[in-house]
């Protein structure tokens, strides 16, 4: 029997479900909450009782303090921290790593490969775990993290490190599904609070990633490999916690009437292949644009068009496939779910601004603020945006618990967007820039953390929370990667005009011969030495004047990029007002119950319909 086959639901149960959904939850007495059916999975006869979710009042209070629940919660936290650290604690050091293992132009593929594989793994792990069960998929994600970290510690070339990024990225797919994995473990009213705890415990990787990276490099004997020792430790701990404590409903509990063989046959493996190929091709084209190849090159255009065509084919396949009884890889009703798509847009806008700022800000720090500062101070400046963003993730989810999701999302989005754009007004003043950028980064994290958690709410059934969360994560990645490419291209194009416009007149007025200008610009960019040996006629006075002009050129170019963020935050400020308020009738529902290992066989044998 395929997943699309109708469920066996008694008529009286359907009437009961409709009656409960039309009743204000607050009017239902507490002692009767356990009788409420607020989600279709609660009366899904194909699921064992253990896999249908529970009202919070059906679970003993001791459950929330049990080793099974707490161990599973910390498994999510350690996995999230490990997944994030594989990128956040390594990316700032790629140029240093390249000097030791290279040099090689392929070093940029570390970030590209990690992002590509993480994005693909996000939806794949969510969809597969909805159907086949979560336990081994999430154990497998952290095992990938262990293997990747070990290989990184022994890597002797840039090519090997890029291969490590593929492994770590695939592992990060399930690891960075934390926002919906932890959400289904608690009553829906406490999902924001649960993610607050996850963000707090994962702060060392998210908020202090760049700072940790530089600390490993300059304050330990392991240098950059210290980041991978850190990742290895976290991954080993998360594997242990997943294996020992995390026992969600098994395949047999999820499908009492279907064997594994039937599920494997009915699953849409063709759709999975089309999705993976399309996502890889599209994101690779976006990553190439303006960097490895010009935007107008055949490599970029062909990759983007092929990826977009692949997504179109995927939608047609999932909607009109000729195979009877097949479970589509992407249920199209999720794409038609307006509230889910609106909150997904908000997450994409948040990510596009945050990751875009992560591209812009390091450039600003290096070009404008690094002179005369210690390595430690520069590392701190690099980390400012991430620290404030992470603080926003924590406080935002906490606020949503008390004031509601829609108010909090609108407040965060409409506060952050103008602050981020205004941060570029006077980049030559560090204090003025930080005065705008710090609250802007905080409130974009404030908004996005709530939006990510919120994507687990507007679903027809919580049976699809993994697919919905994975889809949200993938669309968020597509939006943010597109934004990053636009920001990077804008910066490159602007610098190509602002540097000559500012440096050439300043240098020539100071007395430098025009024939030495190309060497001067190359020196200012750090590509060649900036001294009179390489630049004929260069004097200390000319160097001072040219350096000031170069800073001004960078400030002008970066200002444009900060303003371009409005192209993404503008639609976000409109979309946020249409986000759906959370359904209070479902606040007491717990979608996933963790049992003890010794209970598994008995629960699988449960024949309660």
C-alpha cells in the first residue's frame, strides 16, 4: 500500500477532529485536553499508538526530566554545534590553510561544496526520516561529521580538504535540521523556547566561530587543524548521544501495514535524483558567477538555466508522475501552503541579509579597520556580526514564546532591514557603523530564528514536519545564495570603478607618475608589496594619501552593497505582515515521543488502531 492510499479513519473520528479544530482550545477544560484530536496523525490507523503524537497531559511529568528526553535534546544541540562549526570555524582560515596546503585556486570550493551538500542534505534527510524513521538518519549525519573531521586532520592537499567539505556538508544536512527536530520533541507552545535553548548551547560555534578559528590558529600548536579537532570532539559526542538516548518511533511504528520493501519500492527515487542534480547544478552556477567565471560565461548561464529547468521538471514529475502508488519526493501541497511559503520567504530574507553581511563585513574590516589592530582585535571585529545575530536568535525565540510569532517576526524584520541598509552610510567611522550594524544583525537574527521555528507550525499534519522543514531550509539556501552572488558581484563591479576614481587622482596629485598607478593599486589590494622597490617613485607621503583614497573607494563600494540588501529585505517587510498566527488549539500537542530502547519491541507490536 503506497503512502498516497487513503488512511483508515472512522467517520466518528473525522467528525470529532472537525469539532475539535473548530473549538477554541482555551474553552476546553484541562482534564479533557487528552481527548482532543488536533492533528490527523493522532487518528492515523497506519501508525502505532506510539507514533501518533500525544497531548502533553498524556505524558507523565517525569518524562521531561528523563534521560531519554534530555539525552535526545543534548544530541540535537551537540549535532547542531558540530554541523555549524564545520563551516563557521574553518571558513575564516581558508586563506591560511591554502598557504600551507597549496596554494591552489580550488580552496574556494571548500565553502561552495559544504553549502551545496548541506542544502541538498537538508531536504533529503527531512523527507527520508519522515518516511523511514529518524534515528539512523541522524546518527548517520553525525557519523559523516566524524569521518570528515578525521580526514581533515590528515589532509595534505587542498583537493583532499574539498573532499572533506563534501562529507561534512552531507553530514550537516541532518545536523542543521535542529530547528524542527527539537521542535517536535516538545509541546508546540514551547517550540520557540526549545530552540532558544539549542541556540544558547550552540553559541560557541555560531556566535564565536570566527573568534574560535583565530584562537586555534594563533594560540594553539594545532593551528587551523584545531578547528577540526573541535568538530571531531563534538561529532563523537553527538553520535554517542544519538545512539544511546534518541529512540523516536521506528519504521514499524510509523507503518504498521507496510513493510520496508514496499516503502522502498513506492518511494520517489527518481524525484530525489532530479532534485539533487538540479540543486547542485543551480547552486554551482550561482557560486561560479562573478568569481570563477564571469556572469555572462557559458559555464554560469548553462548551469543556472539547467538547474532551473531541472526544478521545473521536478515539479512536473511530482505532480504528474505516471507511477501508481508512488510517494512523491516533494508533496506539492506544501508548495501550495501559503502560510508555510510566507514564513519560508522570511527565513530566506533573513539568511540573505545575514550571509550577505558575512561576505561584506570581513571585506570592510580588512580594508577599513584592520590597520594598527592586533590579530585578536581583528578576529573580534569579524565576529561582531555573528555574535549579535546569534544573540538575536536566542532572544527572538524567547520573545515569541510570550508575545506571539507574528508580532515578533514583523518587529524584527521591520527594525533590522533599515538598520542594515543604513550601516553603510559612513563606513569610514567604525563607531557609527557598529552603532547601526550591531542592532541590525541582532534583529535580523531575532526575526529569522522565530521564522525557522515557525515553519513547523502551518502544516496540515505534523507527519510532514521533516519534509516541510527540509523544504524551508532548501528554499532559504537558494534565496540566500542568490543574494550573496548579487552582493559579491555588486561589490566587484563597484570597486572596479571606485578604486580608479579615487586612487588615481589622489596619487597623481601627490606626485606619483601615472605609469606606476597599476603597481600601486596592486599593492594596495595586497597582491604585491607596497614599497618603493616594486613601485617606482613611491614615498611615505604618497602611500598615506593613496591608502586614504583606497579606503574611501572601498567605503563607497561597500555602501552600495549595504543598500542593495533592501532588494531582499523590502519584500520581506511586506511578506511578514501576512505570516499566520500560530494555532493555539495545537499548543499542547507533542508530535514526537522518545521511548526507551528496551520498550521498542513492545511498542512495535502494538496493534491498537
